[in-house]
């Protein structure tokens, strides 16, 4: 018999994020997750890590995130200067000049 002092109560709300953390998803859900169309997903199947079960294609959430991170474009200092200038103009009420 288990002693009452050794029983831990876990809230369902604490467990649900763990279950959802690295689950598999189909094309539609993966496309929504990545913010692209299903057609674009289908065109990128040779690049995006996936599983094929019969005719169904599944994607692991963590692998989609890693794939997106591998395609991240880094911000240049010129981009940062432009962002900073735009922020200052927004605060001061000035207009943006194009360069």
C-alpha cells in the first residue's frame, strides 16, 4: 500500500503543455503553425523534416521549430539603425524618410 505522504497531486493544467510540447501534426496544422499554405508545405517536403505513414505526412513540432531556426535571417546593423530611427520618429511624431 502507498503511504499518503508519498502521493503527489498534479494539476491537469500543468501536464497538458507537456503533452502538447512535441506532438505530431498533419499538413494543415503544420502549415498553420508555420504561417504558410499547405501548397507551400507540399513544395518544401524535400527540405522539411517529416514522416510518411502511408499517404499521410506528419511533422514533429520540435523539428519544424528547428527547421525554421535554421532558415532565420539575421538582422544587420543597418536594419537595427532603421528600426531605432523609426521608433524615435514614432515617439517624436516625425515622418519616416526613405533611403
